[in-house]
C-alpha cells in the first residue's frame, strides 16, 4: 500500500498514543510491530494500529500529522472511537485488503 498515510498506534492498554506518517503503511506498521523502529514506539510497546488516514500526496499527510500531534488527548480518543469504537488492531484488516 504505497500511499501517503498518517497512522495512530497505541499499546495493549490504550494508554499511550503515537502519531506517524509514511508512504508505505503496511511496511511501517510491520516495522513497529517487530520493534525494528527504535525510539518512542518501541520503548512504550506501541504496536496496535487503531487509526489511519490516506492522502493523495505526502505534503497533505504531513500537514495532517502535524495538526493531530497538537490535538488534546480527548480529541484524539474521539477521532479513533468514531472509526474504531473497540480500539481493535486494524493491521490484520489492512493486510487482508492488500
């Protein structure tokens, strides 16, 4: 899935969020799940994909990522819950659509 995307990861307890941007969502989430990405997501075990959006171009994806990072946690929770009320891991569904 080579499409500019933003994504939100969380941990098993949904207590910490990570917002990222990528041009290859499947590959990037695989890297997070297998701890191939060192840093914040690996440190806090953020491997559950709970939200993503896709864009026509990387510029708009980056703008959206920057906006979301400034949001209050409550707003982010509401955004996720609108699309994914159970906060389930969307990665298997993403792979199934591949």
